């Protein structure tokens, strides 16, 4: 295969995000953590499906499937000789620039460039691509720059043609015309592990009759990008100059001088400790070492990148205040809030103070937390949802990216301290829209008393409000719609209402009353739980014994005689999510692929992928049952994590 270092649209987008990343991209010695992100994997699979659906809207095209640059270019050149043709993935090159276009429609000298994205688009909004000042909206910049790059290359490669450019996206206002449309686009892998889509032979004209993808002309916005000016190594250049700057460095494999800033916090070119021990390299560390002259030991100290919710990171970095210990109180300017607990700026300063004082102890506002707890009514209910949003709906009448609640877990704490896994629900029957049944079962479990209900962050509230609006908009609502709507209004909060039994957000309580430096500024339950387990002798003493999943101690619906607290060799507590058992102990490769690449479920993205896979009838009963068991255990841990956080706080109040 030809290994020419062309600047492709993927590399171009990486370059405008951070030019230095072009040097790290595609090199095995620099791990890309996006490859391990299950949520991104779920989005990517949706993108494959949308791409294939778009082709079905443009039937009769010819696919340029060769991965060899020269072969693909030759095939495209031959097909371009035809007066009218539709091509999928045609290849074009101009100098050191190379593109593959999702769909190209040639009609004489007119070329229709169609870039397909799984992003949602609201067809009722005007000028959603622009900010009020006429500039390209930051949310749309990556997509429009993608098209702008392709149009630039295509016009240079085919100067005698007229090129019009379009984005094809999921129309969030378009109802799906038939049941089972998503299931007719099955994700597959070939012998090289490359993903693709197999289209069902049962796809009908009715499936394609009412389009759920919308084609939006974007030439106007592409023109704005083409006429813009850009920074290239400190010089102001045109769009063509920017492309030349990026392509020349990439072609020669020359690293562009890094410019560090707040965006480095999201750099994907990082190493895990195990990867570093194996000799792999961190692009992030290389950049910071090069600019700051840091040594490895400098990375052991918290930097301003960790400062929670700070909008001043770029200012701190540009003034040379890189580490949290370099900040002073006036840099953060903590101001008390209007309610109990820490304000955002006070919490930021607390985070800085802990570092400056070498204080690794946790902060706990006993007065504030006790005041909160005094308002709670027993028994306490902790709930967690597993959800999905797909570009191509599973059910007729549903719209792209409508929220789906396919599972919940429910832990209960009584006033005497008794804990039990009181309930759960999982509905993943192919073709069945789960939302109404899920909410109906949640209502049944929670209406037994008036106990306080807890969630972690806004996720559960958001999805219940989604379902509320689905119920109101449904032309064929269930008979109990009013009862379900009233229940949702009672336990949620929106701009229109505040429920009399509205769920309490444990994450908000973390932000206001609790901070552990081991979380490094994160409030994610995946960070808070390990931190609190390592600091709470109460939790360690209780859960280092097999008390979970026993009739006499803590009842569980999925675990038996389970020990949640286990220790690493260095004495730290293992992350409970790492203790979840593999889905298949002795599985075939095909079975494992139905779950995730490693056969385990530890992240919400993996759960979302698992639900989508369960909508395909090809899965055997054994595989389906084992997958359901894994989902139930994963979700149960999510609510039990909330329980353990509550228990630690309760003990700290004594």
C-alpha cells in the first residue's frame, strides 16, 4: 500500500485543533486515548450506520473501496470520465493533499460534494451555523472546516468543474418511517478488524420513503472559511497558506512548535502508567517538556489544567503560573455564593489551598451536609439509568437522537441503616420502545412511599423530561399517559416546574460540601468513589468482607457474597469498577465483539453499544442472557456507589 504522507481531511481537522498533534498522529509509540473511549466508539458506530443510510438515499453509486491511495485515485479518475455518476468514497489529490468524499454526484460539469455526519441538525432553526456577530459557531467549526478542506482540494484537482457542497445530517425533527430501520444497518468487522455496515436485504422503499437525514447547503459558510485568515507559526496566513503550512510539516514529518494552553487538558496523546512503563511516549508530556523545560517529576505536581471549572487557565499559563501551587488567592478571587455550601470560586480556591499546603485530607462541611440530610425523608432511594441516543431510530415515529431509557437500578436505605438492592429493570427486546414501560416500572417502585430520591448529576432528570415530552407529543399515547406525566413532574425539575419530590443530586452535594484532593478536581462518580473508599476506614472495614449479596446483611439482585473493597499491592483500594467480572469467561471472538473489544462492561458507552447490539435478532439467547447479566451488574454498581458515598458521609458526621 502506498505510504505517502498526504494531508487528509482527518489530519487537517487534527491540525487546526492543534498543529503539533500532526507529529504524533498515527505513530504506534504515541498512544491515542480516543481509541479506548467507549462513548466515542458508540458515536463512531452510529456514524457508520448514517453513512450507509445516506448511500441508500443515493442509490446506484459505485464504491471506491481500495485503501491504496494510487489505486483509489486511478479508479476515481476513470469513473470521472462518465457524464453522470454517483460515487461513494472517491479519491482526489492535489499536491500533498488527499481526500475521500462520502458521496459525490457528477452531472456533466457539476459536482455535488456531500459530507455525511451523524450529528443532529434542527431544520427549524435559521442560521444555526453562525454566531450573532456573523462568525462561524464554534460548535459547527469542525464540521464546516471538514467540508471547506474537501471543497478546496476538489476545486484544485478539478478546476473545470463547478462544486457545490452539502452537509447531510440526522434531522432531529424527522420521524422514522418504519419500525426496525436501525436494525437493517448492522455493524460488522472484516478480517483486518475494519468496521463496516451490512445492509439487510429486507430494506424497503418505505424505509427510505421519508428521509430522516437532511441535506444542508453550506457553500456560504465554506466561503467564509476560505476567505478567513489564520495563524501559522506566528504568521497570519490565508486558508491556502494554512493548508500549505500544515501539509508541508506533515509531509516532512516535522513537529510544529507546540503552544500550550487550556486545550492541552483534552489532549488524547497521553500514556497510562502501564503504557509508559512499556516504553510508549506521551505527546502531551513531550510538548510540555519542550515548552516549559519540565522534567518527569514536574508532572507529579497538579497543574492548572486540573482546576475545576476555571475559565482562566489560558491566562494562568500565559503568565507562567502553570502549577496550582503557583496561584494566589487573588488569582482565583473566591466569592461566597448565595446558598449554603461552597461557591464555585470557593471550591476552586479550596483545591488550590490543598495543594499549596500539601494537604491530602478531604474537606467535609459537616454543618452544611447535616442541614441537607435533615430535610431527607426515609427510606432513601438511589437510582441510575442506562440510556441511549441513536441517529437512526429503532422504532417508527421516533426521531433521530430521541432519548431512550432501557435500564435502571434502584438501591434503598432505611432509617435503621438497612441497605438493599430494591429493584431494577432492563428491557432490550428487539423492536420494543422501552421508555414508557421503564418509567411505568420506576413509578411502581418509587410510589410505595414518600422517601427522598437521589440521582448523580443531571442525567436521570434530563432523560425523564425527554420521556415527558415524548408522552405529550405521541399521537397514540398509552392509556396511562397522564399518570406517567404527573409522576415525572413530581420527581423532576425543569424550567416549567419543580417537583414536590424532585430528585436530590448527589453530585451537587459533592460540589458544595465535599472535596478530596485525590479526585484532582473531578466530580465524576468514577473519581469520587475510589477517593472516598481510600479515605474511609468505615467503608474499608465493612466492605472488605463478603457482606454484599447476602440475605442477612445487604440483599443484591445480581451479586452473591461479594467483596467490594480489595487492595492493590501498594495498599490502595482497587477501583470497584475493575472488579466487575468479564461478560464471557470462555467466549468466542464473535461473542466478545457483541459486547466490547475486551469483553467487559465498565463504561456507559459500552452499555450503550451493548443495548444497540441487543436490538439485532442474530444474537443467540445465551449471548443475550449473558449480556443482560453484565448490564444488570454494571448498573447495580452505579447505584451502590451512591450508597457507599452516602454511608461515608453519614459516618463522617458522627
